[in-house]
C-alpha cells in the first residue's frame, strides 16, 4: 500500500493546486458501483488512509487527463501551423 501512496503523492505534485480530480475519481468509482464521498477520496489521496480501488481510479483519471491534454496540444500545434485539423 505504501507504494501506491508514494505514486499518488508524486502524481498529485504534478497537478494544478486547484483541480477536480477527487470529484472525477468519485464519479469513476460510482460508475463502477462503488460509493465514496469526495472527502473519503481526498483523505485517501492525501495519504491519510489507503485504498487500492481509489488509488487505481485516481491513476485512471490522471491518465485520461494526460491523454486529453496531449491530444489538445497536438490540435493546438496543428491549428497554429496553418495546416487543417482532421
């Protein structure tokens, strides 16, 4: 469990100070039939408690966000280069 806490801490350090990752993690868990409050998720993300399901969901949310940002960067580069976007 401690390895997840370290990974989560490192991931959280790369995120903006104010973000909605706890809310998005709660929503992902709910879509999987698991009920957690935003406060419970936040307590797990800050290392107060450990929970593998929440850790996995949070990592999934961060991965999706990184993919979204990368795709947006590609689109922005194409838009500024004058080439048509597909």
